[in-house]
C-alpha cells in the first residue's frame, strides 16, 4: 500500500478537537526531522493545514459506502429505539469507524480504506439494549459496543464477520450516576459516562473515581471495564478491574448481575468473565466501583536515577515494602534522553523517575518524605516538582501528537506488556530488540520505554516506537514490527497486553496467553452468552 | 432421625488427633450446661471416653459398604497410578468420607449414615491425574478432589450422582515447593501441601505464605484455591484468591495454565473460573502465589468498644482510611459475653475488638501506634496483648471443640457471609433473627457473631450458633436453621458465603448469588471442561 497517509486525518475521527497550536513542540519537531529525515515529509500537508484545503475536504466528504442494513432490520431497530436513535448519516457513521491505533490513524487519512458501521444505534437503557440485541440476532447483524472509540487494538472496528451488516451500539445515553453509597464508598456508574463526566458527578458529592488512563478525555466507564483499563494512579489506587465490586451486562442470553459482596467464596468469579470481554459476550451497562474522597493533597516529583536497572530495583522496593506511591513511572535511558515523558522539554543522562501521592495531607506528606529518604539513600537525584509538572501537563497529549508526527512522515505507535520483577529487564531488552530488528536499521527506529503500574510481583512496560515511515508499505511495515514485538512478549513469558486489551490486533496471540484450552473455554462462554455470534465479531477471539 | 449422635465420633474422621485433655474448658462446659440444659446429655459418653468403649468401637469397625468400583475400572486406575495407590481399605475410605461440618460430625457418629468413596486414588503428578480422569470418564466414575478434607459445606462428600461409582482423588503426594522467585516474591506450590507444610518449605528461604484460616492445620493449598479461602490475616495480606498470580489445573478437557503477569488486559481472567471451582471443573494442581518475608515483628492487641455498631464504624475507618491492620476481629455483644473469641476466659460488657499487625519492625510499630491513637480518641478501652494472646492460642481449637460440645448434647455450627459496610448491621440483625426464629425459643439458641476480613467496601460476618439439640430430629433441626439463615443473607443482598464456599450445602442458593443466567453460564463452563460430568457431582452446581 503506497503512503497515501500523507493526507490529513478525518476530523470526525480525530482524538479530540484539533488544537489551535501544534502539540509537537518545535524542539521535538526538529529532533524528529533530524533523527529520521523522513522521506515523505515534503509531500505532507502540515498539521496546521489539516482542517482546510479542498483536496482533503473532498476526500473526507466522499460518500461513504452504502449502508448494508436491510430495511426490515432498520425498521425493527427503529421500533425498539425510536427512529431518531438509528443513525445512518455519513458523519455519525464515520465517527464510529475504527479506534485510535496508528493503523487507525492511517486509515482515517484514506476514507476509502475505512470500514464504516451500517448504522449507529443509541439505546437509552438496558431494556432497549436487550431489544436491539434480539433484533440483531434475528437479522444477522453484528453489534459493536462503542464508548469513547479510543481502542488502539482494533476493538471497535466495525467488522461484520459472516453476518449481513454491522452496527455500532453507542452507549452515550447511559450517562447516569445511578447510586452513590458514601458509607461503603462505592458508586454505581452507567457505561456511557466518560471519565471526566463520571468524576464531575462524583465530585459534587466529594468523591472521585480517580481513574486516569491516557484516553481519559474520551474513554468511558464501560470501556474501562470491557478492556481492563489501567490508569496513571493504578499503582496506588488499583486497576479499573480491581475497583469493580458489581456489574450488570446485557447479553443475547439475558442480563447478568454479578457481585454481591466485597469478598465472596460463592464459586468462580463470573464478573471476571465480563471484565475484559471487549463486547464479545454482551454489553456492560453499569458497574459499581470503589471511589475515594477527593484528595486533599497531591504531590508529584521527579528524580534522576543512574540507570533503568537501578530505577526498577527502587520501584520494586517501593511496591513490595512500601511506602507505595500512587503514581510511579520510570523512563528508560532512551525515553529520558528523548524527553518523551515531558514533551521533549527535558532529557539528559540516566533515567527519569516520577513518583506521586494523592490523598490525605498527612498520608501524602508521610509517604513523600519516606520515599525521598529511601531514594536519596540509594543515590537518586531529586528534580523536584517541575519535572513531574511537565509530565502532568502533557499527559493526555501523546495520543493526539501522533497525528502531527504522522504528518512529519514517521511511523509512531505505542505498545505495552507486563512481567514479573525477575523478568522485567529481560522483557524490556527482548521487546526493544524485536522492534528494532523488525523495523530495520535503515528506518532508524527509536524504541523508548517506561515502567509504570507497579504490583508486588511485577510491573508493566510501555514502549513508544518512532521510525521512518516506509512510503511503499506503511501498514505492512508496522504490522511486521507489532508481530515481532508480540511474539517476543509471548516468548519471554510476559503478557501480550497489560492495559490495551486484545481487540482484533492481539487476538491471534490469545492462545499464547491462555493456551488453546483457554481459548476453547472462552469460545464455550461466547457460545453460551452469544449463540448467534453477533457480539463484536473478530475481537478477543479471532 | 433419632439422636444417635450421642455416640462418639469416628477417630478416622476427627479434625485432628484427639486431645489428651478436653478442649472445652470447665467454665465453658458449665455455661453450656446451664444455658441449654441439654436433654440428651445424660446418655452421652464424655469426650474423654470417646476412643475407648466396646460399643463405640464395634460401630466404627462395622464393615463399610462394599466398593462399587468395577474390576475393569479398578484395573485401569491401578495401571495409571500403580496398584498401591488405588486404596480400597476401610480406614482409608473412611478417612475420605465427608468433611467437617456439624452435620458431617453427626454423620461420623453413625457410620451407617455415612457415604464412603469406593476407592481413594493417590496420583503423583499431573500426568497421572490426567490419566485417571480419562479412566473415570470412560468408566463413569465420579471424582472428588480431596485435600485436607476440612470442607464444612459438603464439598468433599463422596456423591456419585448418576454415575456408577465415586473415588476420592487425594492430592497429598503433590507436596512440593516447585519454585521460589525471591525477586518477584512468588512461590509455586503444589496443591497437596498443607498450610504448615508450605510455610515450613518457605521458611527455609526466609519467606511465608502467612495464609491462616481456622482449618490451617489440615487444609491444603489446592483447597485454599478451589474454595477461595480467607485467613486470619486476610484483612492485610489478602484473601487466598487475591494472592494467586498463576495456576495450573488438569481438567477432563485438558490442562489449563493461566496467569502470565501481575496485571493483564488479555481478555477475561480465566484464573477466576478455576478459583472457587471446588473440583467441579477439574483439579487445581499448583498455584503461584505471592509470599512475604518472614515477619520481623508481630503485635496483636485487644480493645473494648461500647457496641457492635461503634466497633464496626472504627473498623470501617481503618479499612478505608488506614492504617489498615493485618488482623481485625470484632465480636458482637453476645460473642463477647460468651467469651467465644477467647475460649470462654473473658467476657464482659460491650464488644471485644482484636487488631494485629505483622511485618517489619517499624511498620508494625507505626501502624500499632497510629491505630491506638485513633481507637483511644474514639473512646475504646485498651485490653493490651493478653486478650489477643488468648484468642491466638485458641484460634485453631474451635472446629475441634465441636465434638466435645456435641457430646454435651447441643447443636453447634458456624456460618458466614459478607456485605457492604452500609448493609453490615442490617445483615447482622437479619441473619441472627432468622437463626433464632428457625431454631425456636424452646431450643434456647445463642447466636454470636464477629466481623473479620475487612475490605474497603465492606466486611465479613461470621456467626456461631449453639442451641439445644433436638433429639427427635437433629439433622432436620439444623437444616431448617441453615436454610433460614441463607435465605436471610440472600434477601439482604449479602453473599451466601464469604469463605466456606458453596459445596453441596449452598448449591441451592447459587442462583440467588449469580442469577439463573450466571448458573447457566457455570453449567456451560462445566460442560466444556467436564463433558462427562465426572468432576465432584452435586457440588457448586446442584
């Protein structure tokens, strides 16, 4: 496939509203141009131009493929939801085409390469969801549950598999705080709430969910649950799946209501089958999650440690013996030098370590002081709050920066895994090597990495990759690199994904994660809950 | 059924070796006699006599029912395991009959009422387990995985369902520490290790599992995992299911190897289908669990609080805002007055609260001091370490004391649940009332309770029940009380079991816990993993 991706992105599919000024700093832009000398740059419109220009606009406005939804199915959906909530206009369909991976961003630049759902359904409640699933099963229509559309693993790609048509099930109307139990500190939130919307509802009562993934601005509660999201405070506050006390899910086989107590021995934990189910079994409609009082205090600090290995050993000590930070992030030498963690504004020798605490005043101060003593004794050098502030101010920017970097002619993507402390450095090296080998020296690949999301037994590794984009075959170039990286994770005993989920992109590796027996078990679960196979075909299970 | 249970227990089925002196103190014995004036006491042999006496011995030595295992199946098992590991002698079979519930203890007194497995199989490894499951499927033989035999919910009752015979699969030969990863602080332990054996292996390397359920002396690693055990330090150290990083299970459909990283988003967490599966899907053969360095310091303290409600509010505060104790236990007014928590040696007004910390010196002291300040400010009265020491010295005694109490002519059993903090007192009241109502005033029921196992969102409630035993129908008497209590839990929104598991006894309430849709899903999982239905029939799924 030739590099038509020099074209600008479709604004209907962009991460968020286009920024008034470029997100990629001049310093970063110069660095990228210097390192990669991208071959296609000259032909690329600058990102500033991307919402103007007749040629681009014409492509974006090109008529989408006709809806494959038959009139009987359309009428049945309309009867179930009201006709105004069965949307087939081009812009609504385009806004529900694909997610936000690098390959998705490339596809957004070439509308013809993009799959659109045949319709977008907007149910108001569980009853309407059950009704539309029945219609879909009757008419052989695939259903793709859709929250913020921020999947980076092809999780919301409107694939119809063997079926006749495909619809996106947009959960935006399920946007209520159903219940707040201030005594037990749990909140029941509907699936369509975005992170900021949920936190605004909770803040009115003095609470916060405080779940802050990089996709925070757009991702939804349902998406967090369906993909086992992890957030920037997950080291201290817990992964999203670990916060879920109860959930409700509407499946073609009925509604599951799971979780009655904070601890139970009443058999297998079926909640854990729906968490991470990625819409392949049904639609998570609401979750009851643990919430916290709004923090009185927040402190985020930067430190410089001499090496990735030394930093990882310190993080392990904090995770195992405490005091456990809420935020922990260790950039490797490459990420530190490139200034990726801080928007290109820092850099230097060694490795940047960020630690942070949020909560009660005394608790935050106590943990911060004890941690500082520990780090200083280990030879770490304090950088104070500015280094962390720089990360903090740019922490939601990276996904959106990719559009501008693509404009510069590079391939840019992230991927992630997790491993035990013992295996962490080996996995770090193996994945980096696999990516560099697959991309090839001539593409000047830069692979940077940070540790985040600490556990007692291990941690996650988050890789950022930038390379010259191969103008002859940009899609194949990245697919080969991704394939090599995922193979390396599987071979090293690490997980194929720590928080991006399986989607379509990782589905071929699911057997490497859970064995053929595990995949067969998941297929049996799907057959029970979704006998007609209408739920998000091709995701989770290839 | 008449009260033949005045007979002594079969020593082959007793909790542990019979104690040289009675476990029930004279004070407790007098109290029990005074309160319940048991009608059958006079005819009971004293517990001191229970291993002598010709009449009893004759009953115990009565020939067991003939083994229903056909010679072809026997030969095939012998070929798979070696003939010496297919045991059909009476005492081995008797030692694998039933668990340790009150009704089991009654059955142990009447060997004719007791179901025995047709054989006891002793595999050495996963290969032999896979082979014996294949033989069992071919010959329609039910397989009951058996660890310590401490189930109090009928989890190891040798029921054959619709099949031709039933064997107990004793895991005692799977007794190795397979691997200790000192960096990641995880240990891979085989299923047949008892808690003390596992801790002895770990202690040699400076580590501990520190999982201490009341069944600690006999229960096994496999049992902990298969029943989602909780231990006395679970408030701080986590339930057993929460400690499991990886597990292996041999099922009739193959071997599952699950868990590759401390955090993952690679789809549903299939580990959570095996945890709590109670042998109904397959045999958990090993688990990789988080372990801790042997604690440098341990401090357990007693406090007196004015009421159950006041104590629960304090525990909630510790669980939600810290410092979190490792051990927490709040006796209600009845349990405090009866001295149940301390072997009858204490008592008095208000409620007894035990809190404890284990770990590094500074950590233990810091948490203990902060907790003391918090409790004292709230008006709690310090009782110091002796009250806790009294609990500690007797903490494994209660299950064994039941035999002596049964000798005294009473009905005695425990049951448990968990609920959110908001619902906790309502559930406490509702279950107590249900038990007292079902037993009836004339049986002078005493229902005592303690809170333990704190979570951010709620806690467990553990009830002890003593009443006059109905000599005309002791089994029916308890079944009605248990039924009423479980109905009350389900109606109040609490879980049907916090750590005793489902077994046969709670199976009728599983739909109350997970819905009919949840039960159907579990049946689909069972059909996938155990298509011939040989695995522990009647347990988990009725």
